[in-house]
C-alpha cells in the first residue's frame, strides 16, 4: 500500500465531514494491520501531523503558491498539506522524495494537468523553507500563536487573557507534543507481576515511563495498538489518562462507599472507582457507549459495577441521597484533549458554547440530589475553559447546597498546593491531558 495515499484519503474524508480524525486513523491502522511497523508509524505520524498543523501548512503554502489555498481543488489541497508537512517536519524524508511522490499521486488521482503546479510549488517551498517568515510575536501575538501552533484565534483569546502570552504558548506547545498512551494497572496486581508485564512491553520495543504522580500508572510510547500489549487481554490494566485517574483519587472513595458515575463512558473512572468502593453504578446514553463499557467491565472483571443506559439530565428519584460519591464528568468542548483528537480545534464553534453550558447545568440539576448530605460530588471536564470549569463550580455552589473542599489530602504532593481551593486545572505541561477537576461537599443540613 502507498502510505501517502492512505493519508491523503484520511484528509479527504475529514474534508467531507465523514468522521473524526482519531477514529479514521485508527480504522486505517486496523484495516492494514498486516503492514510493517515502520509503515504504520509513518502513516500515523504523517496523518496526525498534517491534521494538527494544517493552519501553519496552509500559511506556508500561501507564501509560495500563486493559487490561494481556498481555491485549490480539495484533493490537491490535501496532497499539498501532507507534502509540506514532510518537507518541514520529517527529516527522514528527503525533500525530493516528498515532491516526487506528490507529483505521482496527483497524476494517479486524475490531476495529470496539475503535476507541474504541484512540483513547482513544493520545490519552491523546499528551497525557501529556511527563510520562511512568520507573523511577528510582538506586533501580532495572537496571529503568531495561531499560525505557529495551528490554533484558531477564537480559542486563543481566553487563554491569552488568563495565562498571558508565555503561558498560552506553553499550553499550545504542550498540546502539540507527542502524547503517550497512558495505562493504569489494576490495584489488585502486585508490583512483581506488574513489572513482568512492563518488561514484556519493553521487549516489544515499547518505551515505558512511570507517571510522575501515580505508582500504578505508566506512559507508553511507540505503541501501535493497545490490544496487542502484554496484559491487555488478561485485564491487567486499563487505558486511562493520568488526569482521569487523579479525578478518582480526588473523590476520596472508601471501601464501603456507593458510587454513581453519571456520564461514565468509556468507563475508566467507574472501573477505577470499583477497585476502591463497595459498588458502582455507571450510566451513560447510547448503545455504542454501553457496549464499550461492558467490554471494559468484563475484561477488568469489575463485578461490583452495574451498567445502565440513562440520560443524566433526567432525574432518577430512586437514587436521591443514596450515593457517597457522584462522579460527574460532563460533556464539554474537549479543548484539553486536542493532542489526541487533533481536529477538535477546527470543529469547535464558539456559538455552541452556550448550548454546552445549558447541557452541563441540566446534568448538574438532574444528578445533584443523588449525593447524600455530607457526600461528595466530583465534577470534571477535559477542557481548558473557565466558563465550563471554575464558573460552573461557582454556579453549583450558588444554586445547590454544595461547597468546594480542598483536595490536598487526596492528590500527590506536587499537585496538592494547586488543589487547596477545591479545584485543579491540569495543563498539558503536567504530563497529562488538559483536564479540570473539582471536589464539592454536600452540606450536612441540606435534606
């Protein structure tokens, strides 16, 4: 198979709105699982990079093309993007190879008449790449960040206001770094057995690094498919980001607790909670989500977890004041996981933020009464956006009988200072996804 053509088809599918980038990439890797490891790695890097940096790639194209990007045929536009990415970011690919392969693909896909254009633009870019001029970070800080890190300006505005230029650049740089696969070993697995699995992973060529926060969590690089990792089929570990694990730790779950996870899919937090609690009720909406959770529940042998399909915005009076802990990881804008789902940033419509806020408030209204007086509500999102995070916590405390409570006693020392106010905004620089968590205690006299 021509791996560049595989990438081209993924980019075209995204242009047509036929799926999400991480889903399309994974489906191609599964379909062509028989390919050599180096070919799959080349495909994955080229596809993800061409998607992630498309604003920058278009900017560079505009410097050398007589035809504006917006007027290019979709196939030629996508072909140019993946070729420019190779020229700028893949040192192992000679510029001549990137140009020649692009010309061949243009002809193969019916654009014989544009071979000269493709070749001329790419060769000119190859010669001039060392002298490319980007927007000035002093004169045009927002435009500079937008182009250099391929982030829409509308998403940069609030970060600039809250974190300043250097803080925003640190966030953007972190989102573009390689994001390893994060796994959590089951608590029941002793250290010796855990090490056996880790040694076998390293023998496969996987790079294993311990999490800086949690003894049973590890970060894996050079993983092409978690299903083939030693221990996966045995249920030795779950694929779960460190931030999600920390959310469960912050909840302070005890061995006799009843936990309700109201937006549970894919089930990582509920299944970790099950290792700490007496019983867990995990709910979500949609048959696909239920099948995913059942597969993980069965593989991890979490017999104390009950799965139910339920709309979190619809109150269930049978559960009022029954839960010691409610986990509430609400649907959000997802800006903290851009490093894993690279097309999110291009699909975010600020006009949808109001609708997201309404949904989040509806879920809070539908589920807050499940918490016993004196119990804990652990609110979380996978975004970096104050309106969905700190301001939502303020909304909960002003409309319902809850108060923020320090998480200092439940989190690693390196994070505890930042968690004393009852919430914690994790950023990509924290060796995890961008994630927000808050611990809220229901007032004892709030029956």
